[in-house]
């Protein structure tokens, strides 16, 4: 569940975006361009989704490798260290990217850290997927794609600023913690389904919020062009968490 904690820490960084993450107003004035310009913002969005597409392609390829290559599948099933080491590497790299502005903005360091994070996250996700039937994983991928595409289109078309739902997200997070503690002591399918559904709902809202940050120039949470890595991280983690929860909902592992 460290993904949920990391995502929440990323969201907390947003609260200081105008002065901390993006620097002072004076720093912004010397950029030499206006990010409210439609062409600049469209270029930023294209860049974010291009990088995101590469990330998702790498993750999909790794999952397919772990699912269809029997020696690899058996190895990761019998060596849980692969998943745990991958999680540690992913946690370290995303903390560096989230907290170190100079690393996040400097090329090629930002791409190197992002690539390492993507590989580590893909290995951990592939390790989890290897314990599920191929058809369950395929269905989960399809449902995740439909849900995320629908939410993205909705975020671009709606006029409602979803940052107003931050209070609801806090309540849902508290409910999630309560159900999580209950699930530790009482293993029940109903609790499992409710827990998974709440997590899917939370990250679905986060996906809409993170998408809106890229094109809402009138919002106090708008993302500036030098923070494309930050935008990619938010979207990538939202999508992966939605996939993990849908996989969790659709079937038990085959162990």
C-alpha cells in the first residue's frame, strides 16, 4: 500500500506549488513565456502523454514477459525478493523525484530516475500479476484502460474543478484505513470488495484532479511546463493503482 502513501505525499506537495515546487513568482516571470498560451499548454500535454505512453508500454511489456515466459514466471513466484527489492527501488526513486526539484527538472537526470522508477514499478507489478490467471490480468487491463480513458475525457470536458473534492478524499481515506485494519483481522470477501472499490474510487478522483491540473491555467494548482515529470508521475501512479485494485477485485491469485 506504499503507493497510496506516496501518492498522498505527492498531493501534499501540490499545496506549496506556487512557491515551493515551482519556485518564487519572480522565477516564473523570467521564464520568457506565458504558459496560459494555448499552444504552449498543448505542447506540454503532448509531452506528458508521450512519456506516459512509453511508461505504460514498458509496464505492459514487463507484465507480458512475467506472464508468458514460464522460466521467469516460476522464478518470480518462488523468489519474492524480486518484488520487494523492486518496491524499495521504486520508493526511493519516486521520493527523490517528488522532493528534489533540481533532479526533477534537470535533463537527463529526470529521465534516468523516471526510467529506473518505471522499470522497478513494472517488475513489482509483473511479480504480482504472475500469480493471477492470464485472462483475469487481461480483463483487468481492459477495464483499467476503459476507466482511465473515460475519466481522462471527462476531466477535459467537465467544467467542475475536482479539487473541491479534497474533503471527500480525506473522508474516503479514513474509511479506507478503517476497512484496511478490519481486513487484517477478519478475512471476508465483502470487506475485500468494499476495500478495493473504495481504493478504485479514490484513485479515480485523483486521476481526474491530476488531469485537470495540466490544462486548468486558472487554477491555483496548475502545473508549469518544467514540471512535466511531476505530472507524468501523478498520472502513471493513478493508473497503476487503479489497475492493481481492479485486479484485486476481479480474482484471487492462483497460489
